[in-house]
């Protein structure tokens, strides 16, 4: 069909040329018509290209998936699920300062386990999604590119619970071993290339269910303060260490936590834990009792 139209235009041009001998005015008018027709098709092409561009942008915008207006804390949630690392960790601290009332928002972020947002501008952050290790940095053993795991990171920090969101692929020993092994390359480039094995995103359905069930059973009377005490009196060494870290290096405010509460509620238990055979727990409780 397109070939037919092109041939038709050629014939029109020929006729216009023959008419030009009789009337210069007619020639100028017809030449105008001759150029307007190709312009018409160019305009169609531009409109079609704009349509495709808008459609592509609309598709790309669906990556976030979440309508933050449906959350109790929309602005903080918007920053928390963004790609910018600085926005993410600042929003996370602000969310945790809110306390237990933020947990429904964190659970809502787990509604779509496939939601993915690759972190950008992470500086020296070391996490399972990192591809470079600078020989130093902030280690977070959560695959934070997956929004559900990012929410799990915040929820586990707040509750001192272990639902299973941690990847357990990054240890200080492994990083130091890598640093020593590839030190010659590090001297030249200033970085180590890393590729951590990531598995938790494949197990998210069961992990999320565990977190949801815990909140369903505890939402009526749980607070960050009671959670801190529960962790210290648990037999889970990882929960104990998390709680001690919160008391030593305050990541967020816990209403009711002060020296008087510490002395009355958990000091005796901390002294008991200090007698453990675990070197790390012994060291951390020692620092806490100073």
C-alpha cells in the first residue's frame, strides 16, 4: 500500500510541473501542497513516538508498585522504598522512632514479595546486593534491593525478633579473608569485586507469613520496650546481641527505656549472660555493664 502511494505522488508531481508552464501562481500553490503532505506524515510519526515514550514511562513507573497514599506514613514510606540509599536509611530510622504503630505499614510493604528497587549511591555499604567492597564500610546482611526484605530489616530491628529476613552470607571473617587474598589487586584498584549468593527472596512467602503471624498474636500488648526485655530473656543469642546493640548504640528511641528501668528489669539478666561461654556475648554484656 505504501509503494502505491509513493508512485501516486510521483505522478502528481509530474502533472504539477506541466501546469507550471501555464500558470506560475498555480505552480507555487501546488508546490505548497506537495510539501505539506510529507509533513503530515512526519507529524503522525512524532505523535506516535510520543505515545510510545509515554507508554514506556508509564510501564517503568509501575516498578514501585506501591501507592504510598494508602500508608499511615506516606512520605517516610516513599523515601524508604526509593533507590537512594541516604533516603532509605534516614527514613528507616524515622519509621522506627514512631514505634509499634509503624508495623502495619512495614507489613503492607511485604504484600508484593516481587517488588524490587536496586539501591543507588550506596557509598561503602556492604550488603548482599553489593558488587564492590572497599575494604571497609557499613555491613548490613539483608538483601535490601527487595522491598519486602527491606521492610523485614526495619521490622527485625524494631522488634528484636528474627523472622528469617537476614541473608547470612556476609561475615567479618570472610570479608577480611577476601581483603588479604586479593590485597595486591586492591592496592591497584582500591576495591574488591564481590558477588554474594542471595537466596532469601526465594523464601519470602514463608518468612513474611511468620512475621504476619507474630504481629497478629502480639499486636494487642507489644511495645518496643517489652520486645527489648523479651529478647534479653530469650535463649536466642542473636536476639540478645541485637537488643544489647540497641542499648549500647541507640538506633531509635524506645519509650520508657532509661537507667532506672535497666537496673530494675534486666540488669540481673545481663550479669547472668556475662558468664556465658560465648565470647561475643561476654564482650558485649561487659561493655553494657560498664
